[in-house]
C-alpha cells in the first residue's frame, strides 16, 4: 500500500507517516518549507526498515500539486493534512477587520488546493477500484474560534468536499472521511499556556488531550483496508468531546 501524507514533516502529519510505515505501507510525505524535517522523517522510517520518500508541495502554488503526486507514484491512500494556517491569531481582530486577502488565501490553499490534490489521486484509485482519502480538519470548524474565521471556514469546507466525494466515489471502492482534531499536543509551537491546556483537558471524558500519535492511529484506520465501509463521516478525537475545539 502506498500512502501520500501532505504536510508530513512535523506534527500530526509526521506522526501519521511514521504510523503508516509501521504497518508496512510505503509512505511519501510532502513538505513546503520543512525540507530538512521531511528528510529526518524519511530517515527514521528507513532506519526501521520502511520505505519512504519526500516531495515538495505547496497548497498555495497549485502548479506544484500534480507534479508532486506524479513524482510520488500511484497513491492508494491520501491523507490531506497540509494547511495554510493564516496570520490571524484567536481573539486578535474583529471579524469585520479581516482583510479580503486573508479569506482568498485561506480558501485558495486549503479548499481549492485540497480539491486539486484529490483530483490528482482519484483517477488511479478508480482504475484500481480501491482508495482511501482522509481530510484532516479541526474542531474549530464546527464550534468556531474568534478571530481565525478564514481558517475555520476553509476547514469546514473539507467536510462538504468529503461528503460529495464519498457519494460519488464509493461505488469505485474509494472511502472518504474527515478526521476532526481538537486541541492536539504536537511538536508544533503553540500560543497556549499550560493552564489553558489543563483546563481544556479537564473538560474531556478521558481528562487528557490527544497527542499526534492518537490522531495518527485514527487516520491510519480510516485510511487503510482495515476500514471496510466507513465513508462520508466526520470522526472526532477525544479532545473534541468536551467542546474544546482549538486546533494546534
């Protein structure tokens, strides 16, 4: 099985790439600016006897998408994890002051970019009558987060995209789902204090926040042959259960 993980050089993407490799899958990760980090993930996978590669892909530059997929080779499972975060921090400016350029950039990268990515892998999946696509979304899309309106809007658009794809491609053996991450403990810097992290964790049933490895386990299930017929679903991790939808 060949898996393409976008944004696989750090955080949830890196954890997902490593988790897939442990199942015996061949993994290709994409990076934008993190070439060195991507190379390290590839080395880690190869050191454990796995097969991996890294290719450049920039969701904001749509001309990089098809070449990256072509370079990766036939893709059995796509994990659309890469994201343009944007420049607006929570509670930083009112909605009416968000510039149009921020909206355009968020939708151009996170919605159109991911649509083009899916278009690039779908023909091969249809020919092979097998495919898995997992879009990585955020609890902020469903519950909202003051300030980053473009980010949340773009992430919610992935939910509609997944539903449309699930209905259209299911007869071809392609299952499409969304993994909805809440506040996740990753290696990416977070502008959140430990006190806030503890408060959010206390509002979840498990009394802890999910790690990148927790999300990776969910994604690997949804994006593998172990998933026999779950499609068109928005699967939330435990960090969302306490209405703690802050993606990091």
